[in-house]
C-alpha cells in the first residue's frame, strides 16, 4: 500500500525506483496514452480519476502527473527525432505534410494540457482552493 511509504519518501525526498516500476506494472502511469504505445489505453478522464483517488487517500507526494507530462514530452521529442532521421521516397518523413500536421496536433494538445496543469498549480498556490490547501497541508 502506497500510504505505508509516505514517511520514507518524505525523508529521502523522492519515491524511489521500486514504486515507479510497481505503478507502471499496475497501469497507473501514462493512463491517457494508447496501449499501442505502452500506455494504459485510457484518456484524460482516467487521469482525473487516478488523481482524485490519490488525493482522497492523502497521497500527495507520488507525482505521477509530473511523470506523465515528462513522458509525453520525451515521447514527442523522440518521435520528432525519428521522423527527421527516417527516409521515405527520397526525403525525410518530417517533410511530409501529414507528419507535420500530426506532430503539430500532438504538440498543441500537450501545450493545452500543460497550460491547464499550470493554471491548476497557480490556483493552488494562489490560495483560491481550500480543498487543495488541505491536501498540501497534510504533506507538511
């Protein structure tokens, strides 16, 4: 149970590799990424349910949301590198209109998600959400 490890995580100031591996094996990471790409196959709603359950249990230090954002950016960067290196019909795959548009669509969605996440954090730090203050205070 994750709650058994909270004091240890706070002391070492990170959750450790074991919990990340267990969370991945349980499908708790990248829940909004297609199973075709090693995600859990859900969507944003699955992420929301996971966050709500973690907050309900007072598990504020796990940080899977940060993990998911980082994973998305890493996946996009790796995809861009790949399509620039891959050749088809004598030119880079990155030069094809469909590839450009798909990558732009993904990047746009990621930026929107990032703006949303940042706005939620600002709201918490701005003191407008009493519930989130309570959640944060539990980790102090």
